């Protein structure tokens, strides 16, 4: 090391302090989930840390006039960037690692450019003022770092591109993060811009007039880039999203933006569901909204991920009066998201949400307002969890970020059920006060512990003791923070699935096996068995599931794997083994649909070769097969699958109804679950008369008390929609609006 470099290294306290800080923080993050492996989160944290320290160090270096030779900034970069690599690589060798290749890709695309950007910001700050350069740097840094907050607040997006940290994907529910072409392009543009700043300014530091002119030019370029970023997909404005979802329909309380691929029937259905939920929520919250809600309906999760940023979760932005869902969400999450907009009416902070931006309060009120989870009442689900050992400390749940510390299903269910309980017992008016001011005891004039105990006692009155299998099915999942290599696993699953669809089965099976070497992942195991079946290696598929099944015993995937294994046994002529597994699922009844499908399979198992034919056929072929088999003796077993197959195969409702008209009126159709499912299918096709008829029958025949609250809710839905369908869609007013929206 030459004398000048020694002087720079050991004469610059800030530089040495920065190196020590980088080392300490990188050791510390090894003890936290996600950052403890060489991947996206590790690179993300270091991008922020190193860019900040690089800027401070560059200013210190220039202030001390140690040297302005560009090579020394290169030396700084080596020291700054090598320390995190050494720490994480040692951890990868002696601890555990996911993908070293992915780790390096993230590090070079996200972290390395951030060092250069930090240096450039330091030089810009020094160029603006020799005296206040640290203050200017800090101000610039914070401004750039927090641009995403402005984008999140004003724009319909939850993903962010940013010079300092590169990219943030949005919600924690999207696990697949990879180096995309868009991200590489963004970083190339970042580097081009900031390296230009560095090269030009480092040689003009002493020439004030040039510096001012150059800085003005760079500021102008930055503003142009921000303006054009929606065109490159680096941000999404309301205009750019509306241009993409370029069809729209206005109802009384909504402006619905949707893709041109949506047909008129779907538009009518989605519009009707929007207004029905609005009507219900108006009654629940005891208020009317002042503004129309903008509802952005995407074709699928992929499209939503590209333009909005949250592929796997629907989202509301209460302060903007906007919700973001997919076409298939109308009967799942739409009411929940609209409820978030209603809660904004009594929300607080800039985001019009709960006091302290409390996630349990924010999500809990939406669940309480739309109180069904997988067609089960949320109170039943909370009681099910508590009775079977999945108890959550309610008081702790409503503090800070504890909402995210366990299985998300448990957090949503308990927070929603508890809020539903206090609203039913103390009224919505009191809750509105509590939502905007979290001082529970001051508002309710009662001790929280007393209310909590009352809630737990209420849950004990709900019968769930025989449903331990259901509890395992719904709650036996890990959070993203406890899973092994979630980012790597999700990306590799995606790659394996694409290879499978491309019929590159050897590549697909290799990728699934890579995942299974690291962790017992249900989706990788199912993927492996599906590829094995395509390769006619049925014994391999059987062996793999049999050897791994016990590892999933206390997880939500256990029954799905048993069902899959039973299907493979059916293909392999192991009829007795298949019968045994289907029968166990029926007996333990973890989920209504698994029960229904197991009964269907058991029926087909003893119908000559029908089971093999069914497991190999296309959905449309299976629809025809079941039509031949269905009669009054098996209608409760086969009808749900017939309905599902008709939807998947895009068979017209009129065809379905004509095919089954006679049998649908049979007295043998007496399962409340099946009748409810049939009724909702009829409702979605605007057959209100038959939908109501079937649901009335479901309620009358509900001997086993199948989900009474759901049946009543659905009956209310049918009655409301039948009445308002005529108002909305048979009036000239709506017809004109619809025609305009389609042009």
C-alpha cells in the first residue's frame, strides 16, 4: 500500500468508522430472517447502508483535500463492498445458503450501483456548498430515499424503483423476486446518469460557475426522468393505469376500470357485486361515502403484479378511494377491500387508517365487515384455532407489527373476530372512536383484559371439538419469515413450472429436486410427482410422497398430499390403498372441497376404468364423462365437480342447465353444501329464481347446520341482486353507459 493511500485510509476517521459500521451491521443482520441469506433482502439493506456511508465518506475525503484522483474512490468501493460479501459468504459456507448465483446477481445489480450513486451524491453536495455539504447530502439522500413514500401515497402502486435501493417489490405476499430486464435497464440508466455526474463534477469542483450550470442540467434531466418513468414501467400513475385498463363503467357508487378482454356478462356481474357489497357495508358501518370508489379490476395476478406491484394480494388505498383486485376476486376479497374504503371515513393519519397505522386494527375491521373466511364464519374459524392449540394473544396481536409474527390466516381471523365481537357488544360508534384513538380503556370505560376474557369465553361456546383436522388444514402454515429460502424457492418453483409447461421435463424435475434438497416444500413435491407422471415414472412419484408424507403431518398440506397420493394409487391399480386414503379424508373432513372430491373419487374408483380416464382427461372431457354418470343416486357427490368443470371449460350456463334440468329438481339433491354451491353458480349467471329456490331448499334441509350464517348471507345476496339487476341493467340509462364503455 503506497504512502498516499495509507494517508487516505488512516487519516480519514469517517472512512474507517464506516468500515467498522458496515462490518457490525452485516454481522447483526445474520440474526434476522430473510437478511440472513445472500439474496435480495441482504443486498437491499446493504444498498441503503453503503450508499449513505459512501456519500459521507466522499464529502469527508474532499473536505480534507486528501486527493481528488478518481482511483481512490475505486479503492473506497472495494473496501465498502467486499466486507458484506466476506461476511455473507462465510455464513453461506458455515451456516446455510440459498443460491450463491442469485446472491451475486442481486448484489451486483442492487448494491454495487448504490455505492457509486452515494459517491456521486456526496460530490454533488460538496459542489453545492463547501460549508453545508453534509446537511445538503443528508437532505438529498432522504429526499431520494423517500420518493417511494410520495409514489405510494399519490400513485396506484406498491412497487418502487429507486436509485438508492434499486427495487422494492411491494407486499410480503409476493415471494418471487428476481433480476428482471426492467430492473437491469433501470440500474443501467442510474449508472449512466450518476457516473456522468461523478466524472464531470470531480473535474470541475473548483470552478463554481460550471458547477452551478452542470447541477442545473442534471436537475432538469432528473425531472424529465421522473416524468417519463411511467412510460418505462418504473412507476404507475392513475393515468397510466387507466390507459392500460382502458374500459370503464360507472355505477352509482363506483368507477370500475377493467381490461377489454372482459365480456358484457362479466361486467354486469362484477358491477352488481360491487354495489351489493356497498349496500351491506353501508348498513354495517352506518354511513354513506361522499365520493365514488375507483375500482381497478385486473385480468389476472400477473397483470396486477406488473402494473400495481402486488400479484398475490388484493389491496385498497383508503386515502385515494381506490381498490385493486382481479376478475376472480369478486366473490372472495372484493367486499374486504371496499370495507377498507369505508373505514377511511373515521380513520386517522395521512393514510386515513387506524391510529398508529395498526395492521391488526386496519385488517381486523375489514374482516369483521366481511366476516367469512373460505366460506366459514370468522368466529367459527377463531374458535377452531383456539380449541386446537392455535391460540393468539389478542392484546399482543394489536400491538405494533405483531400482526405479521404468525401465520397470516390466524392474524386476520383473530383480529377480525375480536373486532366483530366488540362491535356486536359495544356498537359501531364506539369502535369508530377506538379506530382513530387507540386508547381502549378511555373510550370503552372497561378493562381490556375483561373484554378479552369475555371474547375467549364466547369462542368456547362455538362447537369445534371434532374439527382438529380442519384446524391443521387452515392454520398449519409458516410465515415468510420462518420459511427456508422463500425467495429462492419461489423463483425456482416458477422456473420449474415454466419448464414443465414447455415440456422440458428433465429440467423441471431437476429444479424441483434442488428445492427438495433444501426444504420440504409442498409445491416442489407436487411438481416432482406431476413431472414423474408425465415421464411415466409412477413408482417414483409414489415413493417420493410416501417417504415425505410424515414430514407434513402437522401442516396444512398433509391432506392435500394424501389426496394426491390416493389419485396416484388409483392410476396404479392400488385400489385398496386409494380407497383407504380417500376414506380417511372423508372421515376426518379437513375441508368441504377435499371431502367432496374424495367422495367423488371413491365413487369413480369402483366404476370400471372411469377413475383412470377421469384423472387423465381434459376438463371438458371430464364434464362429459360425469354427465353420463350423474343420476339421482349420486347427484350430491358429482354435481359440485360438474359445476366446477363447466366453469373451467367455459360451458354456457344454458347448456349446463339444459343438460341437468331434470336431475336438478330431484328430491335426492339434499346436501346444503351442494345446494349452496349450485345456488351461487346460478346467481353468477343471473338465474335468480332458481338460485333462490335452491338456497331456500338448502336452508330447509340444513339438518347438520351447515354454516347457517353463510346461507342467510347468500339468501340476502340473491334477493338484493334480483331486485337491483332490473334497476341497473334493464334501464336505458345503464345501457347507454355500458355501450359507451365498450367503444
